[in-house]
C-alpha cells in the first residue's frame, strides 16, 4: 500500500497532508527515513511518524462534530490554537475530513478512514456541501445570478450549485448556498467577489447528512446507515 494511503488509514491525517509528512522527512519505515511518495508499505513493516510507531486501525470511526468558531481543523496547530480534536475524545487517531475556517461553524466529519475522506473531499465526486450564510446588505438579482453562473476572484473560478434567499432585509440577507468544489475559503471568496462581506457562516449538511440538533462543540458517531450513504458516493 502506498505510504500516504497507509498513513491516512492509520488515522494520521488526510492523504494529501500525509504526503507532506513524507516529503518533510517525518516518516520512517523500518528505521529508515523515507521521502519518496512512491514508497510502498509492506506487511510487517515498522512505520513511525515523528519517531512514534503507527499502525492501521481495524476499527473505522466516523464522527460528526458541530464545530464551533474559534478552533482550527488540523490535527496539531503550530500556533497552539484550539483544534477540533480538543472537542472529540476517542482513543483512536482520527483526522478532520476537509476543513472549515477558524471562524466558520457547523458540520465537520472526523474519521480514520482515509478512503472515505478522500471520496468526500475529491472534487471529481462533486459532493454537495450546504452552507447557511449571512451576508451584509441585500444582494441584487444580478449578483445572485453571478454566484450561480460562475465568478472569478483572485484568479480562481467559483460557482455555486444552488443559491436560495431565505430571509432578507436592507441590513443583512440569509442565503443557503450549495457548493460541490471544496475550494479554500470558497463561500467567503464568492461573496467578497460581489464586494460584500460574510457575517456568519455555518455548514449544515454534506449530501444527505444533516447537522440536525447537535449543539456547538457536541459530537456523535454516525449511524451505520449514514456511513453507508457516504460510502455510496464513491
Ligand atoms: N467556505 C468558506 O469560505 N469557509 C469555510 O469555512 C467553508 C466554506
């Protein structure tokens, strides 16, 4: 098994982040540092990250957290900020699936299943992420159309799969925006490209999986049915 896939299956981090661990020289196999992404892990190999042994976990864990504002979606934060793992105490190593910004709240998945994490975050699968967004002022019809048909901001193209206005006043507007691309700061950049500001951002669903009544900072295991629904996205 490829080294990044193996490390992700151990619950270390997403495959992409695990690639960085390898190229940064933090991974050893049988005592020897490996930096080649094409390295395979074989049965019986002894694998370490930062000098600590890691192993594939037999039990796959699937957790939904209602991420509050004021924490980062990383396993460790170099600036010592609170991370989403401070809210979820389980004995298995798990990592966040994709990311929400420091000041964004809502539905975040955590797992040690690198395969499923990859399915959910890979742009080719066009997995729907639903956001509740409060925007300054009242976007015009032509602005909403631009969000739907596609816009370019700082050289990156964005488009929303769906945009609905839920409530509106001169002061602020509540939108529901569905995106399938998973680009960094996707919603904020789309709104900023209109010359407006996001005042509040919350992810409420990923495909059919809804945050429901989970309070801020609370988490729960996904049901078998919910996991099966996510796996069916492959
Ligand atoms: N889009 C953003 O701008 N931020 C998030 O946290 C998620 C989507």
